[in-house]
C-alpha cells in the first residue's frame, strides 16, 4: 500500500469510530463497489476535528487488497501549482509512458518534469490524470484518498474535480475529506459527518478526564463541543480542575476550531523550548521532508533529540516524514513563534533548500524571511511566477507575482509586477481578486501606459463577467489612452472594444457606432499588417460605412483569417480562438457558408488538439449552428450533447442558445419555449440585448414552423430592426416569410431591398437564393414563379439545405393557391421528404397538410426499430463507427479509454453485434445526408 502525508496514527486515535456505524457502512459499500470493478466518488464533509481523517484511514484499512494513494492539502502549499496532484500521482508516474502523447506531456509539464512546450490547459491535465488512474486501476483496484481538500492548490482541486466527474467504468475509488467542498466538488456525492450522539460523546469525554467529573459540567462540555471528537479529546487537556468545573462557557462565542487550536497551543507552550522550536520549524515547511527540517534545525542550533517531548505528547511524529497530529497543531505551532522567530526559521529553511531542485519553495521561504522590500528576492519570485505559468498554474503564478510586487522597492517595477499579477488572476478566473490588485496598482503613481493597461484589464474583466455595457466603455477608454504610447496595443484594445460592443448590442447602437468610429481614427497598423489590424479595419468600416462599402475589406479580412500563414507571426492560439471567432461573424455577414463552417471546424479542432476546453465549449456551439443551417440537425444535436457532457465534466453550465435554436428548428414547442424564456431572462439580467435578439430569431423560426405568423412577425421584426453582426442571414428569411403571411408588404419590400443590397455586392448563392425568394413573395404570376425557381436553383447549389427544403414548401404552397395541384404535389412531396428526413418536424407537418389539401397523403418515413442507447453510448458508437480508436474517442469525450471500452461492450450487447466493423450496419442511419432536389 502506498501512503502519503497525513497517514498519522495519532490522528487515527484522536477520533475513534465509536458511534460512526452509518459512515462506516457507507465506506464499506465504496470498497465493495471498487473491488467489483466500479468507480465511486465520495466527499466527506465536516468541521475540523469531527473525524474525517479517521474515516479516510478506515477506508484505507478496509481497502488493504487495493492499491491506495493519498494526498494531503496543506494551507501553506496552496500557492504551489499542482502540488497536491503531484503528491497523489507520484507513486504512479512510472506509468506515464502509457498515456497519449498530449496527455503525457501536459502532466509532465504540470509537474515540472519537462520545461518544453506551452502551459497545458488545466482540463487536459485532468484528462491525463483520469487516464493515469485508469491505467493503474487496470492492474489492481485503486483507492485515492485526499485529506484536507479545502487546502489543495487550485490547479490540483480543479483537476481532481474534473476526474471525479468523469470516472465511469474504472475500478477507482476517490474520496475527499474537506471542511467546505467548494465549487470544484459541487454536486458530487456527499457524506456529512457531524458530532457524536450524546451517549457516545459522554463516553469519549470520560475516557480522557482523570478523576470524577460532575454530570452537569460533563453535559455542558458535550453540548458546547456539539459532540466533536477532537474537541472532546483536546479541550480538557491542560485545564485545571477549577477550569473544568466551570465548563467552557467563557469561550462559547468563539469558533470551535479556534478553541481546539488554543488547546493545542497550550500543549505546545508547555513543551521545552527546543522541542517547541523544532515544531515551529516543521510547521513552517509543509513538504514533510524530515531531512530538510533537520538541516534547518541544525542551523538554528536545535539538537536531534529535541523532538522527543513533542512525540510523547502526541503532537507530531518525525519519522519517516514530519506528520502533525492535526492541521490545527501545525497552525498552533506556527502561531506560537514570534514574527522575528518566524523570519529566522524561514531564512534557515531557505538556506538548506536546494535552489536547483526546488527553486520555488526556496524563493517562498526567502520571501517570508524578508524584513522588508528586497529586489533580489522579488526577482526570484518573479522567475517562480514564470515557471508556475509555464506549468499551467495560473493561480500560483499570480500568488508569486503578487508577493514579488509586495517586496519590490522601486515603485515602477512594483506597478509592473502588480499588473502582471492581476492579469494572472484574471486568466485564472479569480476576477474579484484581480480587481482588488488593480486597486493596489492605482495606489502608486502610474504613467500613461500603465493607467491604460489598468483600464483595459478592467474592461476585459467586465466582459468576462458578462457586463456588456461596462466592458465596451472601459475598453474603448483604454484604447484611446494607449494610442499615444503604444499604437499596436491600442489597436488590439480597439478590437477588444469593438467586439465587446457588437457582442452586447446591435450594430446600429450608439455604443457600437462610437467604438467603430474610434477604431477608424486609431493610428494605422503595422506594415505588413497583422491579422488583427486587417480585422479591425474591416469590422470598423462595416459599422460606419455600411454593408456595400465594407464588403471588399471584409472579404480580405476573411481571406487573412483563412490563410494557412494567418497572423504574420501571431500565435495559432490567437488565430483560431480570437481571430477565428471574429472571422465567423464576418463569414456570416458575407453569407459565406463554407468559410463559416471551415473556421468553426478549425476552431473546434484546435481547441481539441490543445486541450483548451473552455474555448471548446464555445467552438462546439458555433459549429453546431452551421449544421443547423445546413439542416444537419442530428450532427448539431451530437455537438450540443458533447457540450453538455463536457459542461458536466468541468462543472460549468452548458451554453443554452444553440440548444434553443435547435429545438426551434425541430419544432419542439415546449422545449424551445422554455429555452427561449431562459435565454431572454439571461439577456436581461446581463444587459446583453444581442443575446435577446438570438432568442427572437429562435422564436421566429419556431412560430413560422407552427404557422403562428403574427408571433413570428413580431419576433423576427425585433431581431431585424436591431440586427446583430452576422445574424441578418438568419433573420431575413424568417421576417420575409412572416411579413408575407401577415400581409405587411411594406416591410417585406424593406427586407427584399436589404437582401438585394447584399446580393449585388457578393457572389454568394445563399444570399441570392434568399433574395429571389423575397422577390417571389412580393410578386404575382410568372415573375413570382420565375423567382421561386431561381431561389430553389441557387439554394440547391449551397449546403443550406434547411432553407432549400423550405423553399420547396413555399413554392408548393404558392402553386396550390394557383390551383396547379399536380405541380404543387411535386414540390410539396419534395419538401415533405426533405423536411421529414432532416427532422424539421413543424415545417414537415405544414407540407403534409398542404399535400393533403391537394388530394395526396404524405408518406411517413420508415422508422427503424429504436435501440435504447444512452447519449454517451451513442456518441462512443458513432465515433467508433467513424474509425476512431479508443484513446482517440476518450480524448474527444473526456473519458478514459477503459470507459470507452465499457460503453462499447454495452453497445455491442444492445445491438447484438460482436465487432466494431458491424457498427456501420447496426447503427440507425444518420438522416443528415439529404440530396438536394
């Protein structure tokens, strides 16, 4: 059995299992499940001293036939990225070569085993840990125990939270003991551990109090400790009979943990000075490295035998590693040292820490020993921040940089380091902490560039917090401030401001107009221009000079983003994640479906390859929207399902607006209505009108399909009049149809002219097909028929099959009104077959009713006997059918290869097949491939 720090016999004795039958039973069931090849996760939650550690120890003892690995969160290590995760995984690192290369390199980089390559995405690290645990558990069931989870460094906590949500078919048990689960463990199975029942608490108290104890005092002690075992064992220690007689009433108002720590402090103060000093040294270094502690002790003149009294008092043990009886003992020991003594201890620890093997811990000890500002130490901390950031430990990088700033004597350097710390906090998602650091930055005099950087960072934080109105205002102000001092950075800030304004509101809003005009007046870009410069100029021109004037610049911008060498030296990350997102809006503005989908697919692939999972969730949704317009609703559904699976894995809510659009196109009224309402509420709460316009678009699709033309008209008109960049191509067809059906020919004429402007300056068959449809809706007789046919012909040369199918429906309806029933049947039959096959149910039902009116009954599509596969089984089966290996499927779905094999076994059983080669025949046919008529 492999054990880690925290496996302390003293702590086991401190909280006996008496009265814990329920908890012991729950732990036994976990062991049985893991032995049977199943995975189990449990969060043991309770206040300090309630007995969480002893339950973990019991779990380890019960799982003696399993492999056991442990980790202990230590408060003073919370700023060392991946320290807790490394502690847990250290006994298993000899299996790293079994992992896929991206995962292996991510874990090696996180643990500092290699220095090459970019910082790994934290969720890719989590996936690597999941794969590692799965590999190890394949040899023998594995039990992972994490004590004091609340003190894990953030990177470790996030990675283990990811793993806990993705364990499925591995014989792995993962148990956390924590005071407060926090966001990382939210929603996982919990076991709440509370104080002992009164009878058990009285018996425990009697076992440690020498001599008789008055029953009333005993009851008072039990009541005030709330049955906390550690409090019952420790609070009476060091107290006089007179104090015991008075109970603990004098300290009732204090938190129980503070009272327990005071009890430990009394015991520490009773030790000989050298023993107390040794405990203080051990408490100052959380590594548990006994050799390091002895070397520091020797520098301080503490003899080897000094630890004996502390061991006899059961406060700590010193072999083979330093282990305190309880974290509160460590806290009390450290607090018992004066500030000058602490500095002396940290200085000794820094001197004996190897600067090559552990430079970051040495830097931290030197910082704690510093009596005041020290540029040499600040520089060392800054280098530690760089190493932490290189390993993907953004929270640790921010902590090192913040500490470096506090020790920096020069105000200008201090400001620079505080700004860097704030940026790292922002990147780590600690937005409120980043804002707090910006307040500290502003306490010192700032030059023009620094003041602008502060404002830009505030704007970026506002955008991350979805405060649309604040974001564009702050970013625009920052861009203007940067213009005189750094033209390149100013243009980047202008693009940030313009994108923020467009994201928050419609293109004609005052905020968008102001941001665009400011961008056009910015200093010219570099020569040759960066992709960023080309995009900024094109988007600003679109917002100020209108569509026709901007098309050449927009076309050039799209070419730059799509070019293999896009960016002229800018990173691939910027190209695909930032530039690619803007490029997609440009592609939609230009009605260029192929470029839109190419950028969306490239963004998904890049996010997959680099493990940028937070970006992947957005990329999947953008790609799904292209498939919705193509009528490939099954593919879009898979992408949305993948986003939901990933959202569950990382503990974030899925993006709702793509699912809303999908439900609207499917004609699922209740589901779509609920999602439309939810997105509308979100838009109002975040003050993001553009999000509300997407809800209007979905409403228009839904109501056009259901034949509620007035409701579709109202929704589409709202979206059209407050057009969001790129979404005119979605909204215009809905408004044209609704306006025609409600008889508003004036508005229909406006839509037709809007479409004609775009059709004249682009070569897109998509826009020309929709423009011809609007012209048909405005016309009568032969001109109308000619336009309907032109629309169908043009859309037939595109991949926008959903609109093509609806074009057949509209033409068929027009032919029926002209009493040309035979020709109408042909168009309506085609429309029904296409819409039914695509799953666009409400419009398919319209076609069915129209066919019936011509005297023909629509043929129902043959539905194959359904095989009840779960969403994840279906995902795994389709990917296996498409030729992906188990490790490739595992990486795609953020599960282990063992879980993939488990799901495939269930799929084979349900489909009554025996090999992957049979999946193509056994799986239900995908309906997304529909021939254009």
